[in-house]
């Protein structure tokens, strides 16, 4: 993809697919780079991006950096792989047209004002410019698409940003979710579905009827589609189409098109779509070809266990744009924090605001928890009767997002996005014996490795956790004794303009 000339001005409101998103990023120094140096999709690509911009809970050294396009993929002439589009909160703000610290409010407003997707004719479906059918004897998913292997002990090559679109076989409503998809053969993928997720319910209904479940796997999308799809119940209950969140973010509906080989829709402006069916009563071991015992790097920073029995998607066709871009992510990186965390923030903010209007100032689903395990809530005690409401806000957050494990509460003068500032509040406004609330025996996230009985005798079963609230706020009647040093507010840019120019690595 050639870079745009400096005269082209792309705004967030212009974005309607991945390529227009790239065009916007090309206008902002430090947000996008390309390389023509050959890279092996097996472990090397992720290993490179670890140093460029993965961030998050990736093993150090790593950092926040630009999105990166690899134009020369070993063994895949003409293929391109893009990683890191969402691996920066600043970049997410640019792509959604909002200040990074306002993303929770922006997303919270979108989920309350959804715009439903529409279906367009096939002649408007860029995703079907090329068609590769699985009944062609030369078809082989393994050689057609360069699915990366993030580490050398992965179960196999994974599509890490495959947005699966499926419909309830009884009710008809649709859902989209990013799932772990491992390439298992020329026309087969294994699919990990967490218990309770909407598409898992759809799959169970279809399997009970002895029928396959038609799905499309959509890759290379408008960033608003990916981030909108990461809302979860109860914010988006059964029957809520998460594509309508992206519609609200762009103020126009997401366009769908009928798939060619299955009774399902595809996202019309996707780079790549895999059409297929989840087969009933068919299971495979995730690492059946490698026997590594591991799946892939998960957001907590560890390599997850390979699942011994996963449903299988039988691929019917792959459709794609000309010069299609395969989009991926590095599992435990900052990209997961953006995708999972910002919808979490929006859900928490909406729930607390509804219960205690004006009290919660902001919320950050911290990258240390992968956007799921740890939240920092910034609150403002406006009167004496607000004392204690910070605990109520924390409880609402834990109830709204059951995968949340720890909540840190800070005052309005503490930046929730600055870990140094949060730790300062914990160091000077927190006393462990009176500022900590323990909530044992609560259901948590299944990928937290500490949630097991042999880690603590207080844990009755795997997946049970002790939720913890750390109250780092000043008691209302002591606020006058905890005023930060009052520096003069000045504009520093005339004194050191070079320090306020965007650089490649901020």
C-alpha cells in the first residue's frame, strides 16, 4: 500500500474500512510504519513486533509504538500482514475521533445509541473481489493465508483477529465476537468458545438439533467494528447486535453482504472473509499437530493451555479484496487492552453514572490486567454524604463486569491513566488495614492462573477469585490536608517546542 500524499486530509469520520484507517494513521507521525524486509509468520513476526510496539503484558523489553505493516511474508508471495492497529490508546482516539481520555464516554454514548447494520448488493461488496472455494482441489487454507504463530510453542497458526458472525438458529438475531481460531487443515479451523458467550449458545442450539452453524470470519476491518464488537453482557444482552455500536461510532450503518457458500452475512468492506460451518458433534485437540501442550499467548501474559476438545469449523470458501491485508495482534499486548478495555470502561461508566450521577469522573481498564482484571476508578466526593459512595461505585463495577478482579479508587486530582500517579495515591492515601475490601468466593475469569484451589485454600474451585477493592481516596473530612503542591499553570510550548512534537516512540 503506497503512502498518501501530504495534501490528502483523512478524518476519523471518513473511515469506513481498514484501508481508510491506515490512510488516517499515515498522516500522524509515529502511528504507522511499513517494512519490506522478509519476515517468517512462524514466531518471527510477533517476535519483531514485541520490540516495535506490542506493549501490554508482553515479556520485557517491549513498548508502545506504531502499527506495522509487513509487506514481505516468507512463503506467501504478495501477502501482507498488519499488526498493532489498536495497540495504543492514543491511536484508538485518532481512529475514533476522540481524545484518548474520553474514549469511555464516547463508547458509552455509542452503545446507548446504536445504528443497525444494513445489507448491500454483491456489486458493492469489496470483500468478494476474489473468491477461493474449498471444493477446488487446489484449495488449502494453510498456503492461502499467512496465519501467524505468535511463539514457537503455539498449538499452530492462529487467526487472532477473526471476527466471527453467527446467528441464533431459533431466534434469528446475530452476534459478532473475536474468537481464538487455529488452522487445523486445508479446510478446517478449531474454535475456542468461552462458556456463556452468545455464539457458544448459538452453537449449542444448532448442535442439539444435529445441524451445523453457518458462520463467517471477518478480518481486516474498520477499527470501530472490532472495538464495538468487544462489548459484553449485561451491557449488550442477547439480541443486541454489536455491529450497531460501530454504526453509532461512525454515524452510519455497517454494510453487510450475503455470503457466497453459507447462509450467513459477511462484512462487506472486510479485507478477508472465511465462510464456513461449525460442525455438530465434532471435536479436535487444539494442538493435535504440534503436541506442545500450549495454545497461544493470552492477555494475562502467559501461554494458555491447549484445549483438548474444541469445535471445528469446516471452511467452504475464502473471499477477499485485491491485495488483501491480513490483520493480526500479539496476544498479551496493548492491543488487547484497547479492544477489551475500552468497552469495559464504557460499561462501567454507564452503570455507575446511572446509579450515582456525576460521581465517577473516569475509568481506566488498566493494561496490567489486559483490559479485564484491573480497573482504576476516578471519583469526586462533592459533599460529606459522598463518603462511602466510592465503595458503592467499585461494587457496581465488579457487578457490571464479572471478569474484573481488582478495583483501585482514586480522587479527582489523580490521573487514572498514569500508573505513577495511581501508585502515588496508593502510597500516600491508602492504609491496608482500613482501605482494603476483600470479596472472596466470586466468579472470575477462567484465564487468571491464580484462580485455582492449589494457589490458595480459600478458592473452592477453578475460576473462583477473591475480588479486591483498594480505596486510595482521601476521606472527605480530611481533603484539605491532602492538597497537591499548587504549581503555576503555564504553557510550556514556547520554551521547548521540540518536546511537544509527536515522535515515533512516545
